[in-house]
């Protein structure tokens, strides 16, 4: 690869020579020039043995071997046909590689495998962690939804409206909280007006989701209006399902109480 070829040239300890010549002569010699750069009639040519020859005004070593070692860190595009390469040389490159070696050796020790098998073991570990995270998310979702039927069955009757106000398990994903509200709403008899309010706490903030069934909408209940009423005008959604948040986590019970009061008064 490029890095290996560079270090092979360094090991050859080629003479580095810089001299001035005409632009025409430099091009005739095959000197490389940066695309788009403007050069005068007299240019500075730097050549590394017979390996490389280019127009350059930079400072250079007298021999390629003086760089010792090159370790490329990154490369990126900075324009059409031009790439930027960042690298360490000499003792800095050696120190970098020494630290990398210590890191790989430590991982090999922890995994109890040879150094050249570390990458495969790390990939396996990452895959296992991702699988575990997916399973954990499934379990969390199941925990959130497990009590849907029970919650619907224990709804409070507020003037003929079945009201359910509950908090989701702390840290529950927003999608799971929304699904819980919809699941509970679905467990309420279709001909019975139902309003479901689910509060959640995550990352130090409280959120609220309200779901209203068709029978409740026929009675004039609107999920969006209930959310905005509890959150002083904040929140969004539609008459069936709405949500909002942003208050401190400890405000979650107050959000549920606000929706319950609104339903009681309207019923």
C-alpha cells in the first residue's frame, strides 16, 4: 500500500536534492506540479533519488532515510483530484505505533488470543452487544405494554368517561410510551368514551401522551387540546393522539392530574 511504499523509499536512504530551473525544463524532466497552481518562469524542483521529482518550495531533509518512519493517520479529499494526507514521522511515528502495540497486546491478553485475532474478537463482542441491546429493548417494550389490559380494566369513571392516567417505567422509549397509550385505549370498549394519559420520565424531563377513542371524541374530547391544556399550550398531535413535554421530570404526576381534572370538568 501507499504507507508501505513510502517506508520502503525511506529505507533506501535516497538523496534529496532541491534546485532552481525553468518551468519548461522542470516539466521536461517530468516534475509533478499541483493542479491549478500558478508557477513563475523559474521554479524550485525537489527530487528524491530517481523515485520522485516535483515542484515544491518546502523545507526538506538531505536524505529520505532521515525521516526514519512514516505512519499515515488519515487522508481526505480537499478538492477535485486533490487529497490531504496527515501522517507522523520519525520518533512521533514510532511512539504512536508503540502505543498501538501496547493497546492491541492488552486486548489480546484480555481476550486470551494472539494479537492477530484481536480484531475478530472485538467484532464478535460488538455484535453480541448489539444483539443484547435489541433483546433488552424488546424486554423493555414488553414490560411497558404488559399492563395494558389491567390498566384499561381499572379505568376511573369520570361522568361516564373511562379515564386512565399512568406513568410508564422510567427511561421507557418514546415509541413504547406512545404504543402503551394506544394499547390501553384499544382495551377500552369501543362504545365507552375513553381517555388515556401516559406520563414518562427520561433524561430528567417529563413527557405526556394522551390517546382518545372515537366515543370520547364524539363527546367533544380532543387529545391535542388536553395535552396543550396540561402543558400551557405546548405539544402537538391530533384529536386521537397527541404528545408534549419539556418539563422537569418531577412534574410527571402533575401532568396526569391536569388531564384528569380537564376530563372531569368536561364530562
